[in-house]
C-alpha cells in the first residue's frame, strides 16, 4: 500500500493518533500536500457513503473527521502561503444548525493563504452573528458562508438575505459547501459561489 493510500485508510478508519505521522511520512517521501489532502477528502467520501448505507454511524463519522483534522494540521504549514500581501478581512462561518467545519476550515486556510485576514466565527453561526461581526469590522471585504447539509440550505438563504437586507455595504458574499450549487447561490442573492477551497480563494481574490 502506498503512503497516500495508508493516509486515506487511516482517515477512513478514524485513526487520529496514526494519521499525523502518516501524513508527515508522505510529505517526507515527496508527495504533494495537495495530493495528500485530496486523499483525505476521498476518505471522507468513503465515510459518507458508509454512513448513508448504514454500515457506520455518527461516532465513526465524527472520529474520521477528527483524524482528517489532525492530518490537515500537519499539512497547514505547507499549504499556507507567506501571507505577505494583505487583501483585507474575510469573515467566515458555517451557517446556523450546521456543525460541519472541516471544509470551512480548509476554505479559511486557503483564503488566509491568499492574503486575507480571516475572522473565523466557527460553526452553527446565526445570521445575527454575521451581522454583528460585519458591523464590528466595517472594512471587511468578503463574507463567506458554508453549509454542508441540505437541511441547512434555508439557514444559508436566511443568512445571505439578512446580510443583504441590512443595508451594510463594502463587501461581497461568497457561499459554498457540498449541497450548494451556483444556481442556489444566485437564487439567494449571494455575490459568488465556489465549489472547493482552492476555488474559494480564487473567487475571494476576484471579488476585491
Ligand atoms: Co455529517 N453529513 N452529519 N458529520 N458528514 C454529511 C455532510 C453527509 C453527506 C453524510 C452522508 O449522509 N453521506 C450527510 C448530509 C446529507 C445531506 O444533507 N443531504 C451528513 C449528515 C446527514 C449528518 C448528520 C445529520 C448525521 C446525524 O446526526 N444523523 C449530522 C448533522 C450535524 C449538524 O451539522 N447539525 C452530521 C454530523 C457529522 C459529524 C459531526 C459527525 C461530522 C462533522 C465533523 C466536523 O466537520 N468537524 C460529519 C462528517 C465528518 C461528515 C462527512 C462524512 C464528511 C464531511 C467532510 O468533512 N468532508 C460528510 C460526507 C461527505 O462529505 N462525503 C457528512 C470533507 C471536506 C473537506 O469536504 O466539507 O464538502 P466539504 O468541504 C469542501 C466543499 O464542500 C467546499 O470546499 C471544501 C474543501 O474543498 N466548501 C466550500 C465547503 N464550504 C465552503 C464554503 C465556500 C466555498 C466552498 O465558500 C464560502
């Protein structure tokens, strides 16, 4: 089994203690950080499929998520850029009712690497919290909302609509997450949509 396959298997099995070492070994072998990250994302896909088919349950999904987060910690210094240029502030959060943060954290990492100062509000962020943070940071350039559940798409709609109706200006709203489509993004009034973390960084730069 290749080192990358070992990382993938370790994440899927939720081996939180073993994964960081495997990721480091894969890096030492000369594997690209992006390829290792891709393998971990694929592992989460396997975990999601097993959850859907009833083969595993929430605790296994949770521990796999933790294993991925531990692996990402090792990749962070390699994935993160110099951050020498400042493009302004970006407020990011996962919308109300949604506890998924692995993808949001990757988006925050890539947007930060692109040169933004990231204010991460975490998960389960109500629309009011976004508004409060925008008011406290009137120079914010991008507000980024993530949602991972079809059931929290209405919360994303409410968040974007509340931000747009607030009359606050000077920034753009970027949305994304597995169930979000470009059509949904434009239907709720978002300024931009990105499919993945790399795309979110590119889009955020285009928006300023
Ligand atoms: Co959850 N979960 N989960 N889960 N979970 C999914 C999302 C699911 C698809 C699994 C499945 O059934 N196959 C399913 C959603 C189904 C649906 O809505 N149609 C699901 C479910 C049902 C649930 C619960 C309801 C389960 C339950 O309790 N019965 C529950 C909900 C809890 C809640 O939020 N209220 C739940 C809970 C959890 C855990 C807490 C156990 C854990 C999360 C741990 C954590 O995040 N810290 C978890 C996990 C790990 C998953 C899966 C397995 C993996 C998610 C992940 O991290 N993927 C997931 C299955 C899957 O994804 N295939 C699943 C890797 C990550 C890098 O990808 O997050 O998609 P992703 O992020 C990508 C893009 O989406 C995009 O870029 C990222 C990186 O490239 N992106 C953006 C994300 N945000 C963006 C923002 C942008 C732009 C791009 O701009 C701002």
